[in-house]
């Protein structure tokens, strides 16, 4: 049985350029925008998630 055209193995990105890029990104650290996003309050979005989970579990308020 022959393989389908989309049944190909995925190649890992292990070239020297990719390794250098990853090394540079690790040296630079976390981008300031990511730090700002992590500091944001999760107030309303977190409460929505808890409500959705409550509904999913068929619990009443």
C-alpha cells in the first residue's frame, strides 16, 4: 500500500541558522510585551472560565 501525499514525516528544524536564532533569542530574554501581558489581571476572563467549567459539569450556582 502506498503512502498518501500528506503522510510525510516532519523534519525537525535543527539547522545551524535555527540553532543560532534560538541561542540569540534565549540571550535576549523575555520580550517586554510578554512581561506586560503576564502582569495583566485575569479577573473577568478567569471568572468566565470558571463559569463555563461549572456549566460543563452541570453544577448549579
